[in-house]
């Protein structure tokens, strides 16, 4: 019998039958959590009924109507009984040694409030690693420039996340980025492990991030919420530069003529004349890389 860790695994769920894979990946952990909570975010009746089959593996919390991922995670936090919590989306999976590796990292540095890591993206035609631009020890500057880590890889102290007010319920997208800005801005310490700890499912299915324009607007919400931090930490007009990058990346993702129009708008917003001229003369859109992190301890 494997000893469990003082961890609650929280799985927000809505209308996805593959939640069984997520639960199984938690149960396969070399160091399993003390409890699993699945928060059903107002699923259709048939999905709720299917979820009840896992009642012997996980505690199920049913929300009366769809409230969004932030609300579901916050509901899981309220229901959790353990000192530490770890999140997993219902279409993703943890690799078997995920929790054990993270727990050993926390034991090695008691000042840490959170540990997160890289992921393996599984697509329709190829798989690839997804590694954040985050430095080993998370910083506010890096959080403002992009999402430091997805919550699917995060193990975090429950009291710290609650002290920050949990996740912003006004955000259905990029609540991860908003959270890490508040986390690092509060002076809390987080460690980013560049070793993949989870599998991110990007096969074709209905998911929030497939709505590229809604995601872009959500990034604008986050930038507006933290505008004073952008300008004070990253310099004057940093918020505008970040909006420019968001639009240019959205244009690259969208592609085609609509994507080029969005990309051009991003160039104009941020005064990025060189990529705008390249677009005008060649029709090519340049990648918008994130800053290269300091990976040293």
C-alpha cells in the first residue's frame, strides 16, 4: 500500500467522458494524493450520471449550473481537506511520478508555496513538449510577460491560494496568467520544473482555448487589471506592448487574411514597425517569442 501525500487533487469537469483518463492518471501516481475531488460544472444529465460511476474513486461536487473553470476550481478549494492542492483538467493527464517529484522539491525548500512544470502536448498529428518561459524561480516580470505555468501541473499550498482570493471568477480564459501575476506580486515563491509532468490533450474536441478571439479578449482583461504593474515593473507603455504581442500571436494562430489583419493591428498598437513592414512587403508574419528565461537556480 503506497503512502498518500497530504494533497487534494481537484478536477474541474464539464461534459467530457474522458474524465475517466484524468482520474486514472491520478490513481496511478507513485505517491498518490490523500483525496480526489471532481467538481462537475453543470454538466448535461448523461455526463453527470456517467460521473457517478467514479464515486468510489473520487468525491464528486455538483454545481447547479455552468459557472466556468475559475468558479469550479474555487469550489474544489473550499471542499478540499488537505494542506496542499493539485489541479488537473478533465481532458488532461498526469505522468506517474508527477506528485512525488513535486513533493520532493517542496521538501527540499520549505519556503516554496508552489511547484509547477512542463507538459507534453498530444495533438492530432504530432506530440511536442510545452516548456514555459518561466525562470526556475518564478518572477513577477516573467508572469506579466506570459503564463508561467498551466494549473494542470501545479501543486500549491491551499492556504496561500485562498489568501489570494482563489481564481478570478470573471475570467474564463487566462485565469492561470492572472493568478501567477497575483502570486508573484504578493512575494510568494514558486518553482518551475522544466521536466514534463503532465499530458496536455490538444486533439480535436470542444475546448475553451479553441476560441482564439475570446482568449485574446481575456488576455486584454488581464492586462487592464494589472496595468499599473506592467508599467511599473516592465517600463512605460509596457501594457500597450503586451497588447501588441497578444494580437500578433492571435494573428499567427488564426492565419489567413483575417489573421494578417489582426497581426497588423497588433503591430500598430505596439508601434512595431519592422514586423509590419515585413508583413506589407512579403506577407509573412514573424513569430513573437517570449523572453529567454534564466534557468539557473
